[in-house]
C-alpha cells in the first residue's frame, strides 16, 4: 500500500503543470471561441456621442461602416470653464518667528 502511494504522488505532481497549459478558451480546432473573422456575416450597431454607427462584415471579407449623426440635443450645454485668480504671493521675511508673536532678526 505504501509503495503505491509513493508512486502515485510523483505522478500526480508531474501532471499538475500540464493541466495549467490547457487553454479553456479554445475549441477543438485550436482556434479561439467567438472569432469575428471566421467567414460569417456580422453586424454591429452602437452610439458614439450623437452619432449612430453601423458596421457590417460580409462573407467575402468586405467591411462597411456607416455613421448617422444628429445635432446636439436641446437643453444641453457644456459648462463654461471656471478660472480662479492666482493666489497672492507669500512673502517670507528673514529671521525667526516664534508662535507668530516674537520676532528674532537675523
């Protein structure tokens, strides 16, 4: 019984690194799942700001992109930038000040 354990333990330890090398995201053909360039027609629509973007891929490999833009929506205005004045310069006089009350000149 003890000899079986001594043989199985190194065998298990040697197979563990091989399981890490497996690629769970790949299918049996070796290619990744969900590839968009696998000769299928594909269509995608989304908004980019005020523009609606439509992308189409055809089986022949041809790619088309159409943008339909609208004007800015009513009632929406960007806020104007706020500029704060620069703070006044700090003047440090020579010497030592103790608790803001006693001044020892240098």
